[in-house]
């Protein structure tokens, strides 16, 4: 989240009405990106929005013609579109990175408890989105949010998430712009997001490790896995 503002700053836009030249999109397709190579790992939904619906429809049509089915979204629905993607990322990416597993392990509940943790993260993040003005229900309900997370986990089950990929490559992850963003929005709106905070803490600890491979080895051990499952299940759900 926040990439639209960053991009506008980078291109030197002074008048924020210039956003009509910028189309913002999301996708839940799974892919591994390497220099000159993109390996498709799972299908998903793709949507985009811009200030002019005609522009959105034109770009969506071009992508669809190329084999990436895309739908155009009204500008007033843009924030909900972004939050839908954010909720899914929050409930999948950090868990795959912490436990060192592909997306499908959440759907299959391996290790046991992982699916429940993911569902709790989805519910918590949905509650935060519901408190943000202009979002207008990213999902119809928190259970719809959980269902969407599980659907993406199943459809992209062979995919290695970008966060786990970053951990394996000993690179800084996007935890601050995913779960970290939710924590900052929760604080701003007077909400609690303890699970998102805990996930941020765990990923930061991995990033801070001087011996990333040793840290990953510990994460993959059975004892450590059970410890992390219980640690996350013990986090209290926010009061609603």
C-alpha cells in the first residue's frame, strides 16, 4: 500500500488531479520473477482502476486479450480493491515466510493450525479496513474475506510467495507495506491489530538475523514450527 503516492512523487506530480494518468491494479496470480523470465504459478483475479473508466476498460481489454483476464473497477471502488488484495497478502505472505512453505500449505492446514491463524489474520485485517473511510466494504463480511484467502491459497498452492522468496534470498521483505501498513492504519483509526503486529515482529526478527540460513533452519524444525503455531494462536483477537 502507498505505492500510488510514491509513484506520483517520483514522477514529480504537483497537481494531484493528475492521477487520471495513473492506473492502479491488483492481481492474485502467483508468479516467480527472475531476470528475463516470469514463471506462472497459479491463476487469480486481476482488477484495475483509474480516474477515467474508459482508460481502465481499455487497459483491462488489452490485458484480457493477452490472456490475463482483467476487470475495470470504478475509481470510487479503488480503495476497496486495494484492501481486498492487502487482506489476502496479510493472511498469506508472512505465514509462508515464517514457516517456509508454499501458499497451498495454508489451504491444506500444514502445519495444523496454520489455516486458523490465516483466517484470524484475515478477520482482523478486514475489521481494520471496515474502520477506514472510503473503503466501502472490501468484502461483504469477514467470512467472505477468509474464503477469499483460502481460495487464493488453493489456486496458487504451488507458488512461493514474494515474502518467502525475499527471505530465501536474504533480502528485505515488504512486511512494512503489508502488515505494517495495517498496523499503522489500525493505530490511526483506534483499532487493535495484535496478530498483524506479531507477524511484523516475527518477520523483522528473521530479517535482523545475521545468519539467515541458520534462522530458516530453525524455522523448519518440528519443534520450532509447533512453537510458532502456538505463539500465533495465543495472540488475543481484537475486541469487536
